[in-house]
């Protein structure tokens, strides 16, 4: 029996629905490792994009327009959501709530 592997696939929000802009960011032995990779990708973008006086809404809009959206593929995936993670991090990084 082959051990389950998890693939992190990156979709580019700036090139929405353009399959030629998608790529794999790695294959991981556990779901948790794949989630960690997704969080790392999202954190890197958000931490680079945030500016003084940004609101959670403005940072989130920036990610929606220009960020990368990592997805996890495998037979037994969990409930990680890039969108929910980004919303949480936008509030944390800007010290503001969504309006």
C-alpha cells in the first residue's frame, strides 16, 4: 500500500482562471506539512504587502487581487481554507477588524 501524499497547488489571483499560471509548490508526506507550506506562502505575501495604516479590508483586497492561493490535493484532506487563514492574518497584521 502506498502512503498518501499531499500536493500544494498554487493559483495566482492576479491571473485568475489562467491555468498556465498555476504550479505545484511541493509534495508532502502529511497533511499538516502541506498546511504549513500553505501558511508560509500566505504569510510571506501578507507580511510583504502590509503597510502602515492598512485596514484588514485593504490588505485582504490586495491579496485577492495579487496574491497566491495555495490549495491542498490528496485523498484525505482536512479543512484548511486559504481564504479563512488570510482573513485571520489580515486582522492580526493590521490590528483591525473587517468592516
